[in-house]
């Protein structure tokens, strides 16, 4: 299902004008409450500073949550009388995600299509289609279930990014890119190899090929959800379609990128994933490795 320009126009109005039918009905998600007519964003009952354009974007996405909102529709409705390019939209979307902090992961980028505000019911309880499994993949190892304390060394001194891809050249290139950003990275040719690695703690982020032999990335995402393991996932694929990317994003993926992956897009996704991962365990200022990525 896609959000057309007419749907979005109805939702957010033209030139900032709120449709009468909405009134001051609040739009709620997680800790936040949006008051459209008052143009106020509340977090735990307290006002949160937010720019005008970012507020319009948030309102538009919330009113068609669970639906892909196409970029052109957003541009024409949020900037009705101004010609702007995609970079302006990306800037405002990044600003909105920063305002939402660790909850910014609810805004999903659908490659080549637009954006989607994930429904909590879908995100928390993904229901992928039935699939065949072998018993060796049904068990998530204990080391992957660990939830360290904020002071644990694995979350401060040596965060790492795991890469799972069946192509050696791509694994080598991705590891080199991640390490060039000052992070540790480990690569694995399959989900099985990753599960058998028996690390002392989970990675801060997992870069995962959606198409893998024996056990695909989407299947593994379903395994993690079933085991209630919340691991930040970034999917990459050379054969992705819209349905696949939407399924992954609704199930909680941070990003879904198509091969060949653009370096900046991948590093930005990793930065966001690691910041959200750290925030889940240690609120406050980001650690050094995340600050390095932001610079």
C-alpha cells in the first residue's frame, strides 16, 4: 500500500493548514504525543523542540503510518510552493530522526520509493510468511541473547559490526570500509558461521545480505524476532524488490540498501544503528566511536 499525493495532502493540509476533521486529536506513538493544531510535540508529557518542516514530516508520516509515503508526494505537500531537491528532504528527515532519538528507528527508508512510519504492532510482532526450517537454525545461541550492562567492556571499549555475505569480495570490501571509519568488523560467509562464532557479546550492528544460501537474511530476522533478540539489522541485496524491503523494514530493520552499496549510505546507517543500540543501554551523550562516525 502506498501513500499517494492526494492522501498526504488530505492528511497534512496545504500551506500548513490543518483539516478541520482532525481538530486537536492527538497522534500517539511510544513515548510521544503530537498535537497537530497546536503544532506541539510532547515526550513523556513535556514539549520537545522541533523545526516546522520536521513537524510537518512527522505529522504526514504518522497519519498514514504503515504505508509507504512517496518522496514526490512529501515534497509537494510539505513544500507546496517551493522547489526543493531530495537533499533537503533527507536533511529534514535526519533532523526529525535526531529529535526522536532512539525512537527515530520507526521511520524507515524504502529504497527507490520513499519513507514509512512503522506501526508498533507490526514492528514488535512481525509475522513473516511460513517458511521451511532446519533444526540447526531454530536455536539462537546464548551469546547472541546477552544484554550487557552499560559498563560492560563489550559495549564501550570494543564495539564491532558483523557482516554476513556469501561473496568473499563483498565481505572484504565492506570490512575495509567499516574499519576505515574507525570501527572493528568481522565477516562471515553465512548465518550458520555467524551463529557458530561464539563471540563474548552480540555485535552493535549486523550488516546482512537478504539472499544467502541455506538460510536467508529475512529468515534469520524472523528467527531473531521469535527469540525476542533485538539486534540492529542493516540489509543489503543485489536482487531486492519492494515487497522484500517493506517486509524487512516493518519487521524492524534499520535500513535496506541495494548493491552496489553507496559508502556514505552504509556508514550513515551503521552510525544510526550503533547510536540506537547504545542508547538502549546507556542514555546520554554518545560514546567515542559514535562521535567519530558523526564527524
